[in-house]
């Protein structure tokens, strides 16, 4: 409901700026007046875009409550991916800012927009390989493409082979894949220690 209200507000602002620019933006106007109308239009547009992007879901702040919240989501997003990674590493309480957690995921080469778009199996496979230092093939090492990441994750039996790169995950599936990757990392550490 809030999203619909912001969207209608945004559409009305765009219409107002378009009407004003058609009505008052003619050749007889001075350069500074044209410039100020253009700047006003850009400012209104940028505020509406910021307001549209700042709509956030009501996420719990507590680690355990957030874990349960993610577990019951029908579609996991990149913020969920970042949160679960930090929970697994034990750094969730150290990095309280969700934007900093998203920046960490972006450094791994994952493209996203403000945590709003839903995670894909390919992006989760890529993050799982890189964060957990798991073995990967030559093609993934060269290209860092999600297509090869999912092949390597499937070869490690972390994800079933019937899935493709662009399929979306639920929160439960996201947690399952990352838990399997963490389990594989612990096996690797124990094997190296022996």
C-alpha cells in the first residue's frame, strides 16, 4: 500500500514537471530561468527516486529473529544473502549497518540494486564459492561467471544439478545452500589439518 502511494506520488511529480516544462519552457525565457526550472525538475525527480528506493521491508534487527524472517520468505534478496553470510561468519553483530554488508557482497562481483532484487542461484553459488574458499574450476577462475560457479557448486554436491543460473531462491533454499557450503568448507579444513 505504501509502495502504491509512493509510485502515484512519483508519477504525479513527473506529470507536473512535464506540464511546467511545456508551458513555461519557451525561447523567450532567460537562460537562468530555464536553468532553474531544469534544476528544479531534476531535484524533484531525484527526491522521488530516492523515496522510491528507500521503501524497506520491516526487517527485524535481532540476528535470530532476522534468520527466522529470512527462512520464511518466498523470495530471498541480496540483503538476505549478505545477512546470512555475516551470520555464518559471526560478524553480524560487528557490522550493524546493512549497507556495509551489501558492499561486502558487491566486492565479490555481484550486481544488485539497493538489495531489492531477488537473488539467483548463480549469484548465491558465486558468493558461496568465494566466501568459503571452496574449490572451483579453471573456467570460473578465469571468467568469474555465475554459470561456471553453479556448475562447480553442483560438482561439490552443495546444490542439486537440476537447477539453472537465473532461478530465484526462497529464504529456506538460500540458507540451505549457504549451510551446505559452510559444511563443505569445514570438511576441507579438517582434511587439510589431517
